[in-house]
């Protein structure tokens, strides 16, 4: 499949451009955190980044509705989504960033801290899936 490769290339280009032009790391949790409360003159590009993130996902859903239907079949109960989101938010605060900031940008900058954080994210994710699907 070419879509994952193309998506990865586009994410890499976007992260590189943001770092080169703004000197900022393209971490999703940092983008959202930087809007609460908004910093003067700093909110515009963060809002555009987050709008682009949502618009890109919505556009893909419109162009590939069969993929969206397949994901809907695996939908989790709303309470699980809320609790999971809160745990992810807590994890991003504890690790000083999210998978996008550490995994995409940090490893690209050869940050040892980001490499360790990404390895921990991946290990905990694999452990969680293993435990949830254990029968």
C-alpha cells in the first residue's frame, strides 16, 4: 500500500518545514497545550496546525469511506474513549511530549530522550493490546 508511505513522507516534510520556519516541534499535545491559554501571536499557527490535522482526517474519511466503516466496526464504548484520552493526556505530561513530538521530531533530531520515550510508548502499547486481546 502506498498510502502509509505517502502519509509518513508528508508528516516528515511538514515537521521539517515547521522546525525550519518556526523553530517549533510538531508535537500534537504541545500544539493543543500551547493554545490553553492562548499565547499572544502564537495561537494562529497552532490553530492552523490542529485544523489541518482534523481536516486531513476528515478528507481521508470522505475519499475512503470504506476505511472509515472498517474502523467504526472496532469502535470502543464512549467511556473507554474518554478514559483512554485522559490517560494519554497524563502520559504526554509525564513524558514531556507525545508520540508525534518524540517519535517523529525527536528521533529525527537524534534525541536520546525521545528514542527512550518512543520505545516506552511502543512497549506499553504492545503490552496493552496483548492484555486486552488475551483470551
